C-alpha cells in the first residue's frame, strides 16, 4: 500500500490541518463488513445533513453488489490525482483509490465525513485533518474466512493464508474505536451510529470555537 506523494504536497496548499468538522475513517480487513455497517448508519442518518458519506473513486468497475463507487481507468486516475482531484489517494491490491477533494470543504464547514479507507493512510489523515475518528471494523478470523470464501473468489484455505499474511497496523491514538462485527450487524451498526452521533455533537461545538 502506498500513499501518493502528491498528498503530502497538498497539505500546505489546503491550510492543513483542516478544522471544524470530523473525518471518520472506516477501516478493517476484507470480510469484516465495512460496507454493510456504512449502509446501516447511512440509512438511519438520511435526515442529518451534517453527515456526508464520501463516494470513492477506484480503478475498477462497480459490481453493483458491494460498494457504490466511481470508476476511472489508471491513466485517468493519475491525471485526476495530479490535478488535485483527491484529498487522499493510495494504492492497494493492484488498484488505485481516491477520496474526492470536496471532503475538505465539507469538513471546513463543520460536517462529519464518513469514508472507507485503508489502515495505512491513517497517519496522512491525521496530518490533513484536525479531527479524525478511526473506526476499525473487526471480526474473528473464522468469520472473515467464511465471508470471503462466500464471495467465490478464493478457497477457504487461500483466504486463511491471505489473512495470516495481513500486516498489522498501529491505529492507536485519539478518536480510535474498534467494533467487532462477528455477530449481528444491528449490534455493531448501533455502536457505529453512536460514534457518528458523538462526532456530530463534537463538530457542532468545534464550529463555534
């Protein structure tokens, strides 16, 4: 995983760190249920215009079954990145990912922005934004293996081997919380919802300072 060097240069241009609102970074391994929980809280916050859900740009076609995202070819992504179209971008598993630069404006006016990100970009996020909440969605290795195997892309044995090779990331710091999604999505979803409501309350106060 590599964070674009262009993002480092952008930090001074945007007047980093961007203040007032909160960037909520949702991280965790494949199969933990990040998209499921994001959909859960999104449905319950439709009337709250202080919470925005960032639409990622990815160099793969949307399959319609998981995350709804925008798609760019590699060359177009690189061009967009060079033009400052992304607040944050990174590479992982042979794909490029970008968070639109518009999230800077949303956070600067006190909004809460929720985005599915990589664990490896958390240090860059904490540089760019004054207020970052890291929500790590976890699940037991057995549950992760079952969910990934159900996708049909790899065998259970291949999935377990891949999970064992996953490099750990130290996410400790202010605003970090881990949510176990091994069981009911309702239980994990309500915990996530509580985090977002707390972030909204914080941004309301922060915007007045």
